[in-house]
C-alpha cells in the first residue's frame, strides 16, 4: 500500500492519556476543581507535539469486540455512553471526520502482522474518544479513527497490535491510548485506595520509563503481578489499562515519560508519552 499521508512528516509520539469520568470536564462537579488539572493537561498536549498530526488513531477503553475493530465511516456519529449526567452533556458535539484510508491502512498492517481484525462503517466515537479530544483538539479538524480493544483483554495481543501499527507514526498519525492508569470504581473517593494506587502508579511509571524495551514489554504482559495491580484494575475489568498496551507496542524502543500525575478522587492518576 502507498504511503498514507506524507513522507515529509516527522515521527509523532505515542500517548496514553486519562479521559476522566464521563463528561466530567463539561459540567459542574464538587469540589469544583476536581478535574481542572487534568483538563489543563489535556489542553496542553497539542502545543507539545512536533507538528500538527495528519490524523489521529485513538484506542478507547469503551469499545471492546471479539476481534480488533476499526471505525471506517467518513463521518462517525457520537455515542453518549455515560449515564445519569446533566442533560446538556448529551448534546456535546465533536464533528471530526473519519478517515477511511487510515482505517484501511490500520487493517492492512494488523492483517500483515497476523492480527485478526475488521472494519466497522457503522460504529461512532464513544466518550473515551470525543471527550478528551474536545480538549486536546477543540476545532475537530483532524481526521480520527478509533480502534477497539479485544474483549479478552489479553495484554500480549494488545502489545502485538501496537507493534504492528508503529509505522503509522512516521506518516503523521498520532496514536493515543485513552483510558485511566487507575480504574476501580469501588476505589474512587476511598482513602483506603490512596496508597495502593500510588504503589501501582510507581510500578507503572518505573516500567514505562525503562530504557529496556524488552523488559517493558515483559513487565506489562505480566502487569497482574505488579504491586496492588488488582486493587487498581480488578481482574476482568482492566479495560482502562489496555489502551496503554497498544501505546507501548507502538512506541517500539522509545521509552516512556510521565507527563501528568495527580491524586483525583483519592487515587493516583497518570499520563505517559513515548517519543
């Protein structure tokens, strides 16, 4: 297949970002400043990229399918997949176009790597996509493709999928894993989870920032053995961590760097950039 975008593009980094709680950035919250620092971080990302992305490939925790699936619509709808929030949050817009050519390239790269996948021309963007992107790229003028997680949540499979997609970075595609470094609904707001979340975050940071890419891949493939891993991501519900696996796979030998960390709702949350 021919080069998707531009041979003149510099290599884009790979990101793992927190996407908050539902539409939290666009509504009142108590305390009022709960999400301010995270929102400020997300708004700052575009200014720190080497150049404006030609397109975005984003992996959200909120789409899981039997095999990796790729949005292929020219103009995806939005999916308001959150419940019990103020009425106005169900009228939020993000009119970014899709990118069928990128969807085809993603599918081809996965297939060439032996990773089963399909394109989905009906699927829209869930809140793990449009909520953070409204802050990161508010003009919605960069084409977006979403990649699903595989519902077995196998970390090795997601690391391999990321590895298959690494070449997109040199074509101007910004790859974003959208999840949460801590995601245990029982733990939010509970001080008994503060220290466990901090210990898991410390392990995650040390792992991501390791200069040894093989060590990084091995550790993340076995993330369940990390300190307080299952307190931070209950077994069978670790979907908010899995976008990190695809990001790490796509990062190749580029080690990660923590770019944001904050205690939110009594738990430690972080973001990472590779490259």
